[in-house]
C-alpha cells in the first residue's frame, strides 16, 4: 500500500505511455495517487484523470512561478473546482524565489488569496517552496493556515523548519531527493521526524530517486522513497508504506 501524494501524470512527458506507467505503479504497490494541477492547462487534465481512475485524486492550485498570470476569474474557478468530489486539496501554491517570472509581492498576494480560499472551502493545502522558507512560514502563520493544514511538498529544509511546519498542522512530504547520496537535510528529516508526520511522493516526472536520477520519474518509483526512509529509520518498508498511506488518507479525508 503506497500513496504517491504528489504526481504530475497530467504532464506531457506521460502523453505516450500513461496507461503503462499507471500499470507499473500498481505493480509496485501504489494504491493511490494525487495528481496536482497548477495552471489553466494542467488543472483540467488533473480533474480528467481523477474522473477516469478510481484510485486517482486531484489537487488544484496556482503555481507561484505563474502567479503573475492568475486572475480573479482563476480564483473563482478554483473555488468551483474545490466542490468536485475527487478534489482533495488546494495547491500546489506557495513561493518560488529561484525563478523570477513573477515578482515576490505578486507571489505573496496570490499565495495569501489561495490560503484564504482553502479556509473557506475547508481543504488542506499543498505548499511549493523554493528559496523562500522564512516568508512561507510567516505567511502561513499570518493567514492562520493551521486551520486547514496540509503538506510541505518535496521538503528540503532542516529538521528545525520541519518541526515549525508540523506545529502549524502540516505534514512533511519526502520525495526522490531523500535517496540521493549527498542529500544531508532530507535524510536528517527522514530520520528525526516521527513517521506519523511524514508522507511520500514522487513529484513525477521530476526528481527521480536513485538509481533513476536524471531520468523521467513515475509513481511506481515512490517505493524507493519508502524503502530509503525505512532504512534510515531502522524499521520495515511495510510499516513506512502503510503509515504514510494512512497519514495521507487522514489528511485528504479519504475512507
């Protein structure tokens, strides 16, 4: 039982062999996938996949890199989509100070609007953070995001930051980087943070785990993430798989 809490099966990298990728995920033990839409192209595709496959769910939000393109109509659209029975979270949303397409103040405003919407529709949020940790923590605090909680997606921060996020009702999601030899922080987080506060993800087609680093990632590879966490914690793979799946179902309010 593996739950990939963050996948982009709606990406064009899967146009040619989606059915095969999904079959391989099932064979690896993946029982649930959340497909994340983050703009006006990927959101409809995420909904379409959730409608087509009973074990796929959708998250919808607006990516910080494209914050400058988000309109009030888009926000209204997200609110309407939040009522869809298979939309389980809003996101990914957050801040990305690595790319400079959208000014910081625009990103922050769009982030705040989406947090407020999540509180209105009572859905957890999925956080994208790149080189913006302190501003993200501050905004989550200021906007009272702990009311809905959510996921620190593909977490790459310190144990201390992870604990701050957990105090705000967020779970810490680890992906492919935890398997990289030089990934000091993710390995420390996997070791130190209690299993009941962890989730696993692929962020496919990006960030494939070792030994597939640099290649296309896919949901079936989430097994390698669970195996690495089990090794770091000195517990069984089965325990990691079962507990992280249980954590995800509780967060997403799934049976």
